[in-house]
C-alpha cells in the first residue's frame, strides 16, 4: 500500500518538476502500457480456474457492477463537463 502511494507521489513530484517540458509522447506510452496491463490481467484471470468456473455465478453481479460503474462515471463526467464548460457567455 505504501509502495503504491509512494510511487504515485513520486510521479506527481516528477510531473511538477517536468511541467514545462514537452511531454507530448508520454500519452502514447501510457496508452500502450494500459493496454499491456489489461492484456496481462486478462491472461491472469483466464488462467485462474476458480474464476473461470465461477463465471456463471458472478456474471450477473459483474454485469450490474460494470453497467453501474460505467453509467456513474459517464454521468459524473457529464456533470463536471457542464459545470466547467457549460456556462457560455459568462
């Protein structure tokens, strides 16, 4: 837990010091790394027999949580967008 928090704080500190640098290519690297992490997570889940055998029992709960989380994120992002950029003309 402390390792994760330490890494996050280190990244924030590094970002603070490098904020004036041109880091345009960092977004592509982050995207590729996220794809790689998701792929490796899929391999890990697919290789776990308990998860694969229990998919039929947790499938509905997972579907409900997925839809709820996605809808909640979309609604929150829309509200934030409207709050920040929705007031045109002052």
